[in-house]
């Protein structure tokens, strides 16, 4: 089934624009209401860290129940894989009284607890982490742009980076709309999405580049892009669905610590596949066709100037004889005057002339008889 992907580019771009505006609107509403554009976790806002060791291997579910009872349902719990008795708890900033209440509840449910470390993460460190996260994403995008510009052409690189911006904004907008907590795992998810999406985009662009070498006379860039997308769209959808189902399993059956990460990946995989086909390729086609139109207009303007170039000063205008009227014969041109040694008499006979042009008397005369 042939689909005009490029011909319906306005539809695809309208859908993407609607998603982006919804996400930006959700961020703006959060800022206006004082909640912040995103629901930042303790990794970015600061908080308390408790590094604890239990007598027996820790039960994460039981720890979660105790923290929820203390109003800390958003706390992050990480159990050490090397030592199952050691648990790291990260939560919002706790006072000394709130911290003592948490430790008392844990001892009541799980037995004796040893505090290995208890400290607060201040906002300055959190802001540095935000700057590092933004810098990491920016470096990834610049690296991708330079690679695609070198590997293909700069138009491919710019189109791919714009599609990646689209994916990042869609994921951010979804988290802002539903007020899902954004932590350090979210940054890792965004970088993963950037890598996966650009891989899918490179597959489409590589096919376009190969078909450009076989471009026929009169074939447009839109037709080449449609042909290329049709050749790889099946592969892209199958690959994306495979990854999506794996991430969906983690999202449904995974724990709370991996749930937000899996949700960001699931949204990013769908958005990345969409942008690789319906965003990056139309942007490239629009750019190439715009340059082609500009080149043709410049060429036509140059030809027009050559046709109406002004005549140099002092040059005589060529005399053009009027065209004969229809049905009327032109009179024959007169014969040129004789320049040789003979001329034509009125009777049409040539007459001999002497050196001075006078009529000669002849050399033979009758001799007088003596």
C-alpha cells in the first residue's frame, strides 16, 4: 500500500504541534500556579539521604509501607545488590524529629537498624545537577548534528536534531501534564531516547541518500522521500514495537524506582518512531525543494538579464527591412554594373572597348588598289 507521507506533511506537523503546545501549556500552567514547570524530585530540589543497614536482608515492600505511613510515598528506595541488608533511602528534606520517627517505624517493622549515613542534599548541589543534565543533552545533540553533517549532509543533521527536540519536548510535556516526578533517572531516559530516535532517523536518511543516487529526470525530492520511507517503514515499526513491548513489561511489572524511567522510554520510543518518519523527512524535503526553487529563480533571472542586455553607446542599430505583404512578390534586384572588359549594348550584344573605354576601329582595313 502506497502512502503519500510527504504530501500529508501538514497533517503530521499539525499533530506534532498540538502535542508540543499541550506540553508547553502544562509547563506554563505549573509555573503560573507556583508548582514549577516540572515536578522535580529530590535529585534536583534537594532532600535527605539515609543509608541504613538491617540485621536481615531488607524487604523493600515493608520499607515502602513504613515510609508511606510517614507521608513519604515519593521516597526512592535502593537496595544494595552486593549486600541485601543495606538500603539507601532518598526523600524530601526531613527534620530531626521526622527522621527519628522514620527510624523508629523501621525498627518496629524490620528489627534493629544501623544508620551508616544521614545527610541533607542542598539546593546548590541540585542546581548543579540540573546544569549537568542540560549540558549532557546539549552535547549529545551537538555530537549527533556534527556526525550526521559529516556522514550525510548538514540538512540531514539539522532535520534529525529538530526531530530529537520534538521527542524531548513531547516526553517533558507528558511528565508536566500528569505531574510525574522527574529525577536523575529521567535524564538517563532522555539520553536513551535521543540515541534510539536518531538511530531510526539514520535508517530513513540512509535510504534517501541511496535513492538520490538513482534519481531520474523529473523526479522530485518528495517522491524520493516517499519511496525511501515506504522501503523502511515496515522495519522501523517492527523494531519499535519490539522495544515498546519490552519497556511496557518493565513499566507494568517493575518496581516504583524503575516505573518512571520505563514510562519515559515508552513515550520516547513511540515519539521517536513517529518523528523519524513524519517529521525529519518532511523537513529535509521542504529544505531541498526550497533551495531548488531559489536556484531556478536565480537562473531564470540571469537569463532574462542576458536577453535584454543594453546596447553599447555609439553602436548603430541594425536596419531591418519590412516584411513583404502577403500575396505580393518582391521585384528582382538590379544586376550589378559590369566591371570587366565588356559592356552590354542596348541590343544585348557585347561591344568591344579599347583601353580608354572607347569603341575600337579594328585592325584589318581594305588596302587601296594601286
